C-alpha cells in the first residue's frame, strides 16, 4: 500500500505477502532450515484433520509504525485474503472443500492478541532465550491458523 507524504512523494505504508504453503523440505545438505519464523516439524501433524484443504501461508504483514492503530493492517489482511480466495477458487482442492486454511508465524508478544481477536487459532508456540536476535528478555514465535470459507464475500 502506498501513500503520498507531505512532499508529494509516494511512501510505502504497509505491505503483505502470502504463498501456497509447503511443509518443510530438507536443505540440499540434508539439514532443515533454522529460520525463526518457519513452521517447525510436528506442526503439520497437528493440522492433519485439515489435509484436504488448500493451505496458504501469510509470510509478511507490516505497517509503518507511524501509521499503526488506524485499521491499515485489517484492510491489508482483507485484501490479501480476498486474493488468496480468488486463487483458491480455481484450485481443485479449493473447489471441492469450499474452504482454505490460512497459516502464519509471528512474534507472540507483539501479534498473538491482534490475530486471536480476529479469529485466528494458536497451533504452536516456540520460546527463544534472551540474546536471540539481540533480545534482552527472549521472545516467543506463535504459529496460528484460520479456516476461511471461499464463498464469504469479505474477510474483514
């Protein structure tokens, strides 16, 4: 999402990214990725009952800190989900089930409450020790999911 600043220049105010979900694959050397925000082994087993649904992962949802609290994230998530739904309508799994599973991983302390208020369910939490990524107190990474009906007109 772009907006004009006081000088009339375009400024990025928010961005989002999502992709069809794929479970962890081993790296070329046989080791798993150690990215903090990647879903961990075992999480896929917890979601087994939804295996027939198409799955999409929200990778990024960011709003300029100066613009937070104005509903921009909600609008952006709504647009992101509408695009996912549009793409799933042509997916054979999506046509058959009429639903899509959305997944995300985020910092627990910053975002879990925000997403929970909007219907997301926590499926896992990983704690990281003080010093990880320069943190003073450590932090959690929460994994969340939401089932969305492809026939719903708007996500918001």
